């Protein structure tokens, strides 16, 4: 099972404030644990929304909306994609994410969402769609 772990933005991450050296070191150790355990497929931090954009879809129209975006609580500052056996295992890994030791009282939230697999779509996923999905995943693996 794959899970996406979503790190929520805060006022500092949206202002472009870099994490402390202590937090970077702790995150580096945590990422090493994830890699050594064979559960980390990907993970990165994200630039503030002021450097981003949204594309709004309305019928045939596409509207580009430049950041920054107002609702910090709805924004992301980073992510991991984990391959684990269960939701409970994903939760256990997330509970080990280091908090900034220079800000022990800071409150933050991390969201965990299971990633759809082709089989999750049941009968809607025709054999052709499943084959296409398999072929694309194989191509991605080569990059």
C-alpha cells in the first residue's frame, strides 16, 4: 500500500523561512531511517505558494491564478510517499517525524492519505486500462 504523507504549511514556510539546522539534521536522520527500512518512495519540501500557481478548470476554460494563496492551513509545505503494509504502519512512521527542536511548543499537523492503485477502481478499470497503467509505471521506473 502506498500512502502520501502531506506536511501542512505554516506562516514561516509560506514566508520562505528556512528550517533550523537542527531540524534539517533530524529530518535527514529520519529520511535515512525511511530509506533503510525500504518504505520511502519519494519525498521533498515545497517552495512557498507565492512561487506557485493554480489552474482553475471551468468547462473548456482554463484560468491561471498566481500565488500566494490566502488559506495557509490548506497549503502544503512538503510530502513523502511511503510504501507500507498498512495504514497503521504509515501512522507509526508519521508519528516518528521530528518536530523542530528549536520550537518545541509549535503545533503542526501531518495528513496521511492512501494512494489509489489501479485495482482499487474495480470493474471500471478495464484490462486495457490496467495494461496501460502497468506500462506507464514500468516507464516511470526507468526514469
